[in-house]
C-alpha cells in the first residue's frame, strides 16, 4: 500500500466556497461507486470515532438521501438531494440537522488521471462567509482526511 494522501482544503476569498482535492489510486468508476453505493458510503464517510447509518439513499438524479452519524451515543443527522448523478460528476445539497437553514450545494468531479489514478475534486457553496468559516473551524478536515483514508484502505483491499 502506498502512502496515504492528504486532502487539500481551500477557502475561496471571494465566494463562500470550500474546495477539496485529493488523488486516489483508483479508477473514476471505483470512486463513483464509493460515493453512490449506500453500504460502501456508510463504511468510509466521516471520522474514525463515528459510525454511520443510512436512513434513505436514492443516488439518482432527482433522488434524495439521509444518514445519521453516531459518536458516543450522540447522533448527528444529515440530509439532502441529488440534483445530478453521472459517472464523472455528482451535484447534491447537504444539510446538517443541527443547522436546518444551512444548506450547501456541493459538486464533485472524478477526474481520470490515467494509470488507475483519479483526482477527486469538490466544491461546496454555502450561504455566507460566516457559515463557510464555521465549517472550516468545525474540524471538518479530520473527518474528511480520516474518511478518505478509510476509503483508500477499502480500495486497496478490493472492497471497492
């Protein structure tokens, strides 16, 4: 297994957007499957200290989703809609139940780099710079990095 990559997380200075980028030793098809198959998604998403339960998952254009992450008996719910689901791109909304007015619009791209490598890029547009900065202060990078490290292990062991 190769060294686990870090995720690049950037805040746009002009628009309340967070951009992520990470390269994987995986095909675009593998990453797409990991993001659309609810069983696989629940196994890798989020920090190591949390488990995830899928309550609803329709990863099709026009579909919706809801999952709950649990840590030490405390539940954190998230939900949204899939606006567009296609092999090279997913567009969806994302809302944390604890902030029901805070809806973000996320776009994710799976860029084939050749040789069995793919660059995953995403951007999340939120409604204000304050909301964006709150996400960044929340420790989201820990959940993103730990989740994608789990995904990389699943890819390398053949689960995905």
